C-alpha cells in the first residue's frame, strides 16, 4: 500500500503502532541523513527503540561489501525477526535496504520512505530489491514487498536538479509504455521543478503499481517496465566500470532513445513517431558520449539482462506512444544501428 504522508506523518506513526516491532532500523545515506532524517525524527511518535544506520551515498556503494557490513551491523544490534527496517532514501537505499531486510534472518519487515523522485515514482514500489555485482546492475536480489510505502513529496525540495531529472526519465517511461496522456502531460512541462512535477507523481506511482500487481515476479507484462533498460543498464554498468558513474535515469533516457529507434527498425512504430519521442526525450537530457564503448562490450553486458531466456536477449519495445510489448528478439545489426543513431544525433 502507498500512503501520501500528512505533515505529522500520522500514517507512519499508526502503521508502527499497529505493527509494534521490537526495534526500528532507519537506513539513510549521508544526504538523506542531512535533509530528510530530521523531518522523520521530528514527526516520529514512538517508544520503540531505534537505530540510525548511515551509508555513503551513490551507486558505487550498492555492493555486496556494503551489504555484508549492514548484515554485520544488524547482528551487532541483536536485531530480531520482529524488527522493522525503515529505508529513508532514494533507489539505492530502498534497493539495498529491501535486500538486507529480505535476507537477514530470512526476512524481517521493511518499509520504504522514498526521498528522490525516482524513488517515489519507481524504485520504492514493486518489491524488486538488490545490489550490483561485478558492475552488473541488480544482479543479486530478491522480490520482496515492503510492508508499506510512505511518500512525502516535500522531500523533493532538497533534491539536486540532476537527480530530479533522473527520476523524471522513469516517469516518461511510464507514459511511453502505458499512457499517452501522461506522456503528453510530462513533455509539456517547461521547467523541471518539484512544483511542476508534483501533479504527475501519483499517476506514475499508480502506473507502476498497476503493472506490478498484474505480474509481481516479472514473467510477462512487468517486463514492459524495463523499456530502455536493456541498453540503459549495459551503459550504466560500463560508465560505472570506468569510474565515471552516470545516474540511473540518464542511462534510462539514453536507453529509451536507442530502444525507441529499435522499435522503429523492428516496424513496431513509424519513423515519425520514433523521431517525435526522441525529440521530446532530448529536450530534457544532454547527449552522453558513448563512443569509447565497443558494441561487443555493450552486447556482452546485455547478455546478463534478467529478461533474457535461453541465450536470447529480450527487449521490451514500444508499439506506439502509450503502448508496449515484450520478449522481442532484436538482431545485432539493429542494436548496433540504434547505438550509432544515438552517437550521431546532432
Ligand atoms: N527497485 C526498483 O524497482 C528500481 C526502480 C528504478 C531504479 N532502481 C534503482 O534505484 C537507484 C537509483 O535511485 P536514485 O536515483 O534515487 O539514486 P540514489 O538513491 O543514489 O539517490 C540519488 C542522490 O540523491 C540524494 N538524495 C536522495 N533524496 C534526497 C533528498 N530528498 N534531498 C537531497 N538529496 C537526496 C542521494 O543521497 C543520492 O546522492 C539505482 O540503483 C537503480 O538501479 C530500482
Ligand atoms: O520494477 C521493474 O520491474 C522495473 O523494471 C523498473 C526499473 O525502472 C528498475 O530500474 C528496475 O530496478 C530494473 O530491474 P532489473 O530487473 O532490470 O534489474
Ligand atoms: Zn529503472
């Protein structure tokens, strides 16, 4: 269940009262510690003992090493199975915290309080938890639902602009795969500010929740939520590997441009529609230089995509603005063409 928090965080307080956990473990990174934790603690009304666990911010820390440290901290705290983990942060914190909670002692309860736009519209919802390993995105993880998700949109006021723009890419994806009106509303935004985005956050959350409810473990339709990620994740991994990490949303925007082009090359959409989509994505995202990466490196990483089966790289593609399909096999030629197309965009 998703609740939009009131100014006193009453829904969260009631939830904790009803659950009555033995301990609260509040996971934050350095930025959410500074910008979001004071608001949470100022509103928390409970006698239940709590511990704050802070990790450094960034995708580079979404690793097995950090996970091991967190499991160790829980054993030091003598955390039992009736504890509640509260993940207060962006997608890195909710992915990592959900993974720790769902594996420690075979699973303790956790709840997500997303603080980034990407977290609110996407990462906190749907129960995909995980960490990266050997630079492969989310390659180790679980499907585990948070008890509840509590959203406080005002947290976005301290989020840096580039992070807001990163989250906006997943919102654009939601429009492209299921809802033309949502897409049109989003591309009409002139300037990416929290106020301009607020009216559309709930729609994105609902789109994600609705898809997940139909296919929690990603056997079919949930794969559409991965549009832009086959190429996006491969490039995100490569940038990470080279020590120049890009934001997840930037990678998704890049991936959506390439995979929109592939949707055209596969005769699923017209060139006019593809160009229109690419034009609108590019209004928000600067071009990334991917010329240092070879096709072979990119395709090798795609071989680890979780949508693949029997050695086939499966893409989720667009069949229009607001409609999509999945399990599409794409020739190496078309993958290459889409990357060259991106590289040569004016
Ligand atoms: N599980 C899923 O379904 C899912 C969906 C999409 C993305 N993801 C994952 O989510 C991650 C990306 O999430 P993200 O973009 O939120 O990254 P993030 O968690 O690294 O947060 C981005 C940055 O913003 C800071 N921050 C967060 N909230 C803030 C606030 N209110 N004020 C100031 N600073 C704040 C963070 O400290 C961090 O530096 C990736 O690892 C991606 O793979 C998971
Ligand atoms: O929830 C989903 O399903 C998604 O695909 C949402 C994506 O935006 C998200 O980045 C997700 O973490 C990707 O999952 P993965 O299985 O490709 O690692
Ligand atoms: Zn994503």
